[in-house]
């Protein structure tokens, strides 16, 4: 899915379609927001035929029902969602820049040892004087998490509970010391 700017010339191959709307009845950005949503992507995927990459004919796409408010409401919805998309895109750009800066700083501090003058030999090569090489188990304790039971969930809890995808809830019960 991509957005094509008004008056932008493009060439489409045989497996790519383009929506052309009557702007008096269907706002193009509104249509983009609807069919780009996870819900409608799934509907379109489920509508497709064939295995592997589903094939969507223009007839199948045209048969999918969408919410269809009056054009003024479509424009408002499109503007709000477009603004949010723009903010998400800007944040992703900022995150990429920050990740790049972090990698440069990490390399400077821990690979090139910038700012360090005195070095000693170690099993990993030269390291700054005063640094040590050691196993993680000598300097930190590692504990596996415990299964977060639904009865331990407390919306007003002060202890965050984390899973592999981030915070999954709160509790007031210490599950692991």
C-alpha cells in the first residue's frame, strides 16, 4: 500500500490496482484509511483467491463493504487519521536517527574506547586500564519471570508486570524477588 500524490505520474504493473474516486462522494484519503486498517486488510486478504499471495480482482475489491458517511465526515476522519499517520511516521524517523546515534556512541565508548589513554591486554584484546573482563553471573543475578496469573492482576497496582512484548499489566504482589 502506498499513497500517490495528486498529479504524480506512476506506472502500475498487472498485479497492482489504483483507486480513482469521485471526490464529491468518496474522499480518497478516507478510503485509504479504511482499506489500510488491520480489519479491512484482513477482510481483503480473506476475500482473495488462490494460495500463497491471495489474488484480488477489481470485482472482489469493489464488493467489500465499507462504512460510508457523508463526505464532510469522511474528510474530518481522513484529516485526523492522516495527522496521526504523519506523527507516527515522524516518530519512526526520529527513532531511526536515535538508534543510529546510539550505535555510534556505543562503538565510540565500547569498541574504539574514545577518550581512554591507558590500555592493558585482556583475553578480549586491549581494554582501558581499570576495566575488567568477567562473566555476567559474577556481577549480576538472573531470575526467570513467573507466569502472571489473571487473579494477580490489579489495575491500580504499583508494580508493573512485563512480558516479552512489554508491559502486560500491574500487580501489588511481588512474583519474584
